[in-house]
C-alpha cells in the first residue's frame, strides 16, 4: 500500500492544521493507522493511532487534548486535526499503516509496515 500525506504548512502558535493521508494500492486489506513525527536532530516519535474500524484511538501525552485522529475508510483516508499548535510541534509528520486483523491500535514505529513520505509542519512563535 502507498501512503500520501498532505496538509502541512506554516502556522502561528495557537493555530490549527489538518493533515490528511490517503492510501492507495492494497486498500482491500485492513490497516490500523498512525501518525508519527520527527523534528530535526531528534528521533521519530509517536503522535496518534487509530484502529482499523476507527473505534479505538490513542495519543501521546503531547498530543492528548489538542490533536484528534480520525479516518474515513470509504475514502481510504486518515486525518490528524491539530489545534493549539506550539513551536515544539514543528516536525515532519508521517502517516503509517499496519496490516492487522485485530481491532487494536499500535503506538511504536517498528509495528508499522508502510510509511508515507512526510508532511512538514512549522509552527512559528
């Protein structure tokens, strides 16, 4: 499966952005989805994940209360609504897909099979 992320950009602190990730290819299989991010000089870190049916979500502490992950399986898409953005949210954001037959979610990078190319999010102070 191929993943294409979009929606990144430059925003002032306190603003909002919505990232989208569209899957193509083997979309007939079931995937849990996740968002990760990587800031310059730092390791890739988990942001949010959603189960294949969209019934379970899990967030990092830094994302909780500000970010919302959602999905539209009819459109093979997953979204990350980011509100109250802070300069420390500046990073390249990656969507990822994990082939699964369970209803759970996954919060570590090695658990994911497929990755998108990343979308740059820059938050100015």
